[in-house]
C-alpha cells in the first residue's frame, strides 16, 4: 500500500464553500479515481498546514495514474480556488500519522 499525503491552508473568507466542496466533490472525486481517503486533520493551533489529509491505493503507479487524469486536474484546480500552499507527496503507507 502507498499513501498520498496532501496539505494546504484554507483561504480566509471561503471556509463554508471550501467544506461544501470537500464533502460534495473532492472526497467522492478522489474515491472515484481509486484513492481511498483515510485521514484528515485540521490544525487549530501552531505553525503547520491547516489541513493534512491522506488517501491510500495499492500501488504508487495507481496514484500516479490517478493524478495524471483530467478528472484529478479539475479537482485540484477547483481545490486551489479555496486553498493556498497545496503540497502533495506519495509515500509507502504505514500505520498511524505520517508526514
């Protein structure tokens, strides 16, 4: 198993629209692409990204293939209307919190 880790900060003033997008479009969209969401963290205090999230797939190639699709690009483009500092990386999945 491999894990797609993503982090970002929500732009001020669009919080409600952001959360609606995540629930209605982003999570179903990445699931349809074969990435199973596993975790999401919201940072309330400290100097770290406001949102940390993860999803898993069987292979690195499966995630890379999903991220190369037009559907992913459309999801990412829309996400970026609500967030700043979007980062993503693919790592080998292990139990618990990973950075």
